C-alpha cells in the first residue's frame, strides 16, 4: 500500500516535471525578453562603445518564406560576428499569421525588440505608442545617417515621430508580359522598355479593348488584358485617386478619407467595365487568383498581360516565367502627363516595450543592417533598393542583370519624382477590410458602383471618426 | 483527530498532484482568460492601449452590425445543414459496417480517417484544390461534358463546399453509432423477424429508438463543434469570409474583428454571444430530449 502511494506521488511529480520541461522547451520561451536583461547594466548610451560589456539577446521578427528567412538569417549571423556581445533571436513568421502573432505579443507586453512593419499597420502601432522613437539613436550616432537621403528619413515620420525605417525602397508598378503581347500581335505604342512613359487610365481602357478583341479574333481563350491594380487594392486606389483627381490622396494628412463618394464610385465603375468587356477576369477567377501561389497565378501562367506588384519582385517573377519576357512600367499617368508614382517600403521598427539596453542593441542591429556593406551585400534587393545610397551603388555593381534592371527602374522613376506619399493613417487597416467588401459586391454584380461607393464611404467615415 | 486528517491529506496528495497539470491548464488557459474576455467585452480595447469601459456598448452595437448578421446567417445555415448530413452519413456507414464481413476492420479505419484530420489546414487546402476552377471536381465534370464553375469563389456555392467538408468528417459519430449498434441484442431482431417485420420496419421500430441516446449525444457534440468551426472557412476564404461574406463564419468574423481590425473588446463580446447561442441550442436539445430519446 505504502509503496504504491510513494510510487504514485513520484509518478505525478514526474508528469509535472515533464510538463514544465516541455513548456520551457517550447518556442514561446524564445521570446523571453527583458527579465534578466533588465537587471543588466542600464549603461548610458555611448556611441563608440563597441559592444555592451555583458551579453544581451535581442529578438527580431519579420515575415517571409524559407528563401527570405535564410537571407534575414544570414544578415543576423553577419551582425553577430561583428558584435560579439549581442545575440539575435530570430522569429520569422509567414505573412498570413504575422500580424496576429505580432498584435498578440504586443498586447501581452512582450513585443519583439526589432520588428518588420508594413505600412498599413505602422500607423496603428505608432499612434498607439508601441514603437520606439529612433531620433535619439541618430542624435547619439549609434544609427548613422551619412549615406541616407534626409528626405527618406523625414518621410518615415508618422505624426512627427521617427519610429520606422524603410528596409529598402521600391515602386508599386505594373508588370507586362511582352511575349504574350507579341503573340496577340498588337502594339501599345509605349516605350516602357526604356523606362519612358506609360498609359493614361483612358488609354489603358482603350488598349484593353483592342487587346481583348485581337485575342478573341485569334481564338485565344481565357486570356486577359488585366487591370491597373485590383479594385480592392488600397495602393492602387490611392494611386488612381492622385492621378485622376489632380494629386488628391485617398487619405487626408490628418487622417480620414480624402476623396469623395463619387470618386469611389468611378473607381469601381472602371473595374466593372474592364470585367464587362472581358479584359479583366471575372470576380470568381480573380478571387481564386489573388490567393494562388506565385507559380499558379494567371499572370505567371501567361494568361494575363498586365499585373501589378512591387518592382523588387521582378526577379522572382522572371525566374518563374522563363519563356516570357517581362517589363516593368509605372501605373497610368494623368492626361496632362503628370505622374504620381509612389515609393513603397516595408519597414523596421524598434519596440517601445524594450528596456534601454535592448533598444540600444536593436538600434545597433538596424545600423548594421542599413549601413554595413557586408549586410547590404547579403540583403541586396530583398525589400527594394537599399536606403544607404552609397552602399546601393556598390551593391548594384555586383548584381545580376535582372536586379540591375529593377534598380534602374526604381532610380529612373525616383529621379522623375516618385516619392513617399501620405503614410496610411491609423484605421487604414479597417478601410482595407471595408474596401475589399465593397469591391467584391461590385465585381460579383451584387451592387452597382454607386451603391457600393455610398455604403463604403459612410462606413469608412464612421470607422475613422471612431479612431480620431 | 488531527492525526487522522493529516493522514488523509497524505493519502490524497498523489491524487492532487495528478490533478495539478490539468488544474493549472484549466485555470491558466480557460477560467482566467474567460473572465478577462468578459471584462474586455465591456470595453473598447485595441490591444495596444488600455481598455476603455463602455458598458454594454459592444453588445448593443452588434444588433445593427451587418457583418454580424451576415455571419449569423452563414453559421446557422452551416450548422443546420452540416450536422444532420454528417449524422445521416455516420449512421448509414455504421449500419453498413455493422456486420463482420471480410475486411470490415479496414473499412472502419478508412471511414474514420477523415475525422482524424479534423479541422486541419491540410484538408482545407485539399478542399480548395478539389473545388477550384481547375480542380478535380471540374475535371471529372469535364469528362461528361459539363463545364464546372469555381465552386469556392462563387457566392452561391461556396458555403456548400464547407458543408460537404464537415459532413465528410463523420468518423467519430460513426464509431459511436457502431459501438451502440453492436450492443442491441440480436433477439429483438429475431423476434421481429418471426412477427413478420421487414428490414425497414426493424430499423424504425428497433434500431432507431434504441440508438436515440447516441443520436442525442452526437447531435449535441456536433452542434457545438459546428458553431465553433473556423479553420476550413479561414483557409478557403483566405481569412476574409469571401466571396461576398458567403463563408463568413461567426468565428471568422470574430477573428477578423479582433486581430485584423484590432477591435478586441468587440470581438470578446462576440465570443460571449456565441457562448450564449451554443448554450441555448444545447439547452433546447436537452429539453426536447424527453420527447424523443428512449433509455430502454
């Protein structure tokens, strides 16, 4: 009897020990922030100290696939080699789950020290005090800005606070499949091969009609011209509004919608017309295409002439489409020739929840990422052209022709005035959701463009009013 | 006296230790989060700034929220169609596999497999492949000369692909039916045969009434499961409830509100309303049970 009791107690203790061992081995413990570090040296920020005296661990999260994770990992290795006292705990996630995970961790008070931030989420985080002010690290020299254009730094401010930095600069643009165009046999009369000119929205529609008829005449079934960005895509709508409304942005500087219900209605009508004439895929096909992996997309399979995404993905597309010749061209320009090209970027930010020592180590990490040739040579064009222009030039020389073409495209159009526009205000996330619902109701023929615009406008106003 | 008590505690200590992992989980992962979520449901909470108390504001806001109404409609249709279909399939297969024929064990395992996958992501992706424009289903239809549609991206059919997915996972109910079928004494059937009852009469007169306790159990469990179903809709619609909210399950809307639109207070209120809905349904079934469940 007694032996049984002793055995049972021992067994129970074993199970408990097993549980706790299991949990401490789980990945969540990798997040394990400040606790022990908080007690370690609140040493004053001294720019020239090579590395903190004691070891420190900073957590770093980004989104990406396996290929991209390897690149980020290699940069971390490079940083650790140069900064022996600092260890980078890597916590990559797939884009789909990235934001849920990040919001949950921030809410729980254990945000990663360094995090990849997307424009739509930046404001929601920055205006709620989640992101650290980076200015002190520039002032103290930990983060060097010699090679970085000041305008870039200034345009990264959200409500005046410098809390994000672009990982690289790219342009949201259109991709055209030259091989498919030649097959259909029409000429667009645009010198995009030399980064010189693009459509207007009117000429886009006109070309769409010509292409669709020519493809039909040749008996090419299931081939589409494409659209200037999806009707549910905020960046495309933003671009369209600046171009057709004479520079008026989708969002107001102070937050809220900058365009009218009527403008939204016209945007939906444009896309409806493209579907109606058979130039763009029907709603169901587009919906399936939107979530398809790169290799299964209609564009990749040579079924769509024009698609849109950021310029830095060019190499990846071209690698998938070895039989096709691809070119980049900007979104349509205004009738008077003015263009409103937008630079876009994914950013880095440092968590405000970290203590001073961790923030400082994180700033050193970012400095290494942006300003060391070894790091930039690894990262290359992964998120666009590096922001340190001196290093970008050095890297450009060693690049393959495809990447060099992308750098050329981004540089040419930056020289022609492409710039960062209004940073999406807090609540833009909510607008993204609302736009998607409204755009679908038009493309599926459930509501007319005017109706969809009307309800989208009132819902968006209500959503923004709630935040501001 | 106190010596006795001490001995009792000593005797029970192992028991409590065995319970401890479960208790820790119960309090840490169930009770405390539930209390927290109830508090959040009374606040305006964006996860990053402290919650602001708004009383019943979130609950009142739901009444006029189009997304909530749409998601309720989708979820009710899903529950009311998938649960009966699933149980009918489970019962039919259980009846077919009742007799000990050759290879019947293999069949039982095969039919049980889908429910092992449960609401897994892999199955949802498989489903997407079957019902897409160029999916397996349309390729089969093409053989007989029918041009199929994109079943998942068409608002009028997308929900039915999810209902089919749920019905396909009938394995666990089937196993329960099977066990119960085997317990029905064969004398009943022999007596019925002598009295001239056919197969159908035997089924409605003997099998079904004796199975009602298991039907009851399965209905309750599957309804609770169906209301909480999330993963298939999340994967198939890419986390949006698309097309046109036709796959916007209640739980998916809750997730979008909490994590995409950062309205965690509202999402918590949605969760509590779901709890009440499930409780009402379960309660109603329990009340009705007196009328149709026969314990011998």
